[in-house]
C-alpha cells in the first residue's frame, strides 16, 4: 500500500525523514535492519499541510488551530488512503478491527538536535477506522500545544511552518515493556546499556507514573552490573470494550517480582547493540515483550531515536537519577502522556 500521502513503514528510510518525520523513518530503518517492529504505515507531513491549508490555519492562534483540527474530519481523499492502510493491517492481523498505536512523527523531532519528548500526542489501543481518523487529528492538534510551541521557539531552528507525519502500527499487548539506552545517559559510559522495565504497556514508564526495575548491563560481557527493583504499583492494560487503555493496580506479588530474566536482558542488550551499530550512534529505544503471541515472549522495538542528553564524558554523579527522568527533565517534558 502506497498512496499520495501514505507509505508502509517498512519502505521508509532516513532520506524520507523530511517528509514523514524521524519517528516513522527510524521505524523503516529498523525494519531494513531486520529488527522486529510491529507492521504499520505512515502519513506524510503533506497530509497535514493539505489539511492545514483547507482549514485556513495560517494566521490563527495555536489554540484556534488545535480546535479547528479536532473538529474537522479528514478529506475524502485522505480518508480513502487511511482506510486502505488500515485494511492492510486488518488483513495482517486477521482481525476486522485490529488495535493500533497512532504516534506523532513531527518533522524535526527525534533527531540529534531535538526530541520533543512527551509533547506530541500518541494514542494507544485504537480500534476501528473512525477512531484512527480521530487519533490522527489529535496528533496533528498536539503540534499546536503550548509546550510544543514553546519548545520550537526555544530551539530557534524551526524554519517555516511546523508539520507532522503520523505512524500507525499494530498494537503490541505487552506483558512487560520499557526503555533502554545504548549508553548510560546519566554518566555517559558507552560500554553500558541502561534498561528500565515495568509491567504492561510502556505508558506508565515513559510518563513517569511508576518506578520501574532498573538494570545496567555490560555491552561486552552481557554481565548485569547493577539492578534495582522498583515497586511497580500500577500498569496500563487494554481498556474495557477492547478500546483505549486502563490504569490498574499491580498485585503485591507482582510488585515484588522482577520483570526481566537473564535471557530477556541478554536479548535486549543484543538488540541494543544492533540498533546502535545500524544508526552509528547512541540510541534511546522503546521496546515491548508481547503477551500471548505465537512465540511467547516475542520482543518488539517500538521506536528508536538518538540519545540527546548524554554528558560529553563519563563523570561521577551524586544522587542517582533514572535514565528516563534525565531525558524527560532535560527537555522539560510533561508527564501527561507517552513519549512521541
């Protein structure tokens, strides 16, 4: 499936970043490297720009632009492309209404110079084409949110009008998920992989709602250098009616249990090394271990972007901070949603 404004994620490469955003382009790169990512497709920035022109957004305030985007349905032509992309995911999943993740992929985000962490919208467990249509418009509207507007102003590098692509992927029902960094982002140590993990979907970890299990693992020997178990009091699971997500308490037994075993840690480190080698630099990666798949415990990567908050050289640290706290705090991200 490829249309005027849509492309399969697997077909994208770095050169497509200016048209589809770094998030979508990076997912294509991961697919090209035969690293497991959920199948999906991408909307280009031009889809947004056409909609913005049709709505007459130029000259409107950010608040007015957000309201207009949320209120107006997609054009018939774009809706037809969205329908075609979703139908391919229907066929791939064998489900008439497969759940998908709809993620913003703004032009200029998730690059070496900018991250926009936590400032653009992501919708999880979206079912049905009408809900996908709405989620796409929510992603577009978040381009005009006050935090995103302020961050673009601080960068002083966003020449021209802002634009956003969108990535739409089959949803992974995660039993465990989290983030990992192909260096220690707190100390800058390049020989260490930093992994943070918790139960359920990754929303709780990236939004800072839970204290995850934390691991530091040697890239060279795969030895676990340190581990610190978090309380993991809550998790996100598929919502009632199989749409959206629900925030639920974790049982006392699972709170005390370790999320990852030695084999899973080793697999994560191996993937971290492959991703870093492919992109040629340190990466900040989101991952998930699927529940109830044909291969139990199948591991997927959900996104990868350059680490932008690493110290220039290793140095002693005072009070220990988690890797995700460092990245989110550096860029002033709110804890109100999943990272883009």
